[in-house]
């Protein structure tokens, strides 16, 4: 089981069903008149941003997903701790400006819930 911590709150969920991240390239290319090759200013890529989708299964899924939605709406820095099989997914993050927190009831089971969040990685 994986967890997300934020402030004094802990979110326990069954499994991460989706994790998508990207990094914006930030090097600048400067075209120079009458030159074949441009000048380049090299800069590191940005930190990761993307989406995480968490599944809440079992008899307390509704209450746990509701708590997760409320905790993730708080203005704090979160730490995403994964299981040992996926160590590359661990990160410290915030919900960015214009980011969203989605909560959805599974239409098939009518018992399972998912919470999906937009994230931006920050220094821990």
C-alpha cells in the first residue's frame, strides 16, 4: 500500500492506477542572422509535473476517497511514498495553479472510488 502525506494528514490508498509525468525543456535556441547554426543557452529541464490517479477499494473506499479529496485541497506540500516496486515515482509535490483534484465513483462496481490529481514536483 502506498501513502501520501501532507502536513499532519496521511492518505492511504489501495493502488496507484496511473502516473504520468513530463518535464519542460528550458534550453534556449537563438537564431543568428547569416549563420548556419544558432547560439544555445543550456538550462536544465523543469521538475516533473503531471497526474496521479489513486484507487480506493473496499468497504471504506468512499470515506477514504472523500478524506483524500479534502486533504489534497489543503495548501500544503505533499510527499508521495510508493511501494518498493516503484521507487522512481516517489516525489514531493504541490497541486499547482489551475491544477485539479478529481474524485470519481466507479460506474461498474458502484463501490470503488478514484481520486486523480494534477501535481508539480517541488524540493523536499
